[in-house]
């Protein structure tokens, strides 16, 4: 693997750690409801931060958008809509069933489908390389499942959720996992816009920033819009503007910064990985998210009272993830 690909892989790995951290500040907003956290997070993450970066890095957004083929813009919009629905389903599903089971369903499906689809649609390498990647994807899915289900002991010790609501939460998680792959496809479709930006003399970072900001517009409309509907339905807008909760806006901004840094680094890293970057990069990103999230849980003491069987399952899952990531990275250098 050459230096460019190594740098790209490092970017994806750091991006995965940022993604694992993005939900952490939400725990500090204990007196807010779901709609308050999700509205402020959506504003910072999907609107303010990405377009602020574009404002600073892209001198003429209109020139890039005008030169980008309309079909590219249309396909990016279609995939971004799917990704927006995936993000919204993620928030609702996790809020109902909890992190452990939610991560198992969402990241398991998103990792497998998101890496497999680009592989099947754009693979031009050897048959040996194809099957090596497929095997690594299988190990990756297995590792993600092991890590995620290792934390189910916490749900078993908590009060149960009534059946109907719990089933809805599981359905939302499944929808999020299946639609999560559209985010990766949005980055794939956005290579056309990034190429136009580079042809106009912009850096790879500037082009990637514009791609992400364009995709995030759709994310903001759907996620922010749903949160506003909940604010009106629950008549809870007063809680959002309470002075003693002003620090919660900082926590939402931190969520947005972590999320944005994760996918911005992913977009740049995937392009640097070469032909199969969006297949390899997506798989590595999903694996890193789950492995990092479990490591953060360990360091914060969440696993201190866990049974030995859960800890063994976690260790086995992380080992599978590391092996799968190493195999995916090595496959990029195969002839």
C-alpha cells in the first residue's frame, strides 16, 4: 500500500473514532427531550458547521454547482434523502431500544450493505481480490454483531419496554441500517462534484467539504423538520429556551463537530484509498465506530459490572474487526 493509501486509511480510522464519540455529549443534556437534542444537533451538524467550512474553503460555490452535471446533483439528492431518513430512524430507534441492540442492527446492516453495494457495482480487480474482500466483509459483519450484542446485558438488567413500542424501535433500527448505505452511495455519486471542484483549482478538502455540505442540506430538512413537528406536538419549545439549559447548546455543537469530522475525514480518506475506496473505507469506518464505541464504554466504566461472558464476546468481536480491517486494507494492494 502506497503512502497516499496509508494516509487515506488513517483518515478513515480517525473518522470512525469521531463517529463513535458523537452521541456522548447527548448524555450530558439530561433535562432535554429527544426533539430538543435532535433539533439543535441537526442545526449545528447538518447546516451551520458544513456550510461554514464551505464558506471558508470554497470561493465560488455557484461555479462548482453550475459545472456539476444535473444528473450528479439529482442522484446525490436521492441518496441524501435516503441518508436523511436513515439518520432520523437512527435517532428514533436508539431512543426506544437503547444503544446496544440499536448499534447491533443499524451498524451491522449499514456496514455490510454499504461496503458490498459499491464492491458489486464497481469492482474491476481479480477474482481472488473479490473473494478476499467478501470474506473480510463477512468477518466484519460478524465482528460488529459480536461487539454490539456484548452489551445486551445492560438492557436485560433494565426495565423492559412494552412490546408494541419496542417492536417499532426495532423496525426503525432496521430501516436505518438498510438506508444507511445510501450515505455511502451519496459520497460515491459526489465524486463527480469533487472532480469538478478540483478541475477549478480547489483542493481535495474543499471539494469534499462541498459534497458533504450538499448532502447535509437534505439531512437538515428532514431531521430538523421532524424535531420541529415534535416540539409543536408536545408543546415543549419552552424547555428548549430555558436559560439554565443554555450549556446544552454547546453539547449539541460538540455532537455536530464529532459527526462532521467523522464523515469529512471519511470522504477524504475514501478518495485516497483508490478504486475500491468507498467499499473498503465504508467497511473500515463502520468497524472502527463499533470498536471505538466499545472501547469508550470500557474506559468510562460502563463494562465494570458486566458478566465475564459479555467481556469475552466483546474481545472476540474486536479481534474479528481488527482482522477484517487488516484484510480489507491488504486487499487494496492486491494485483
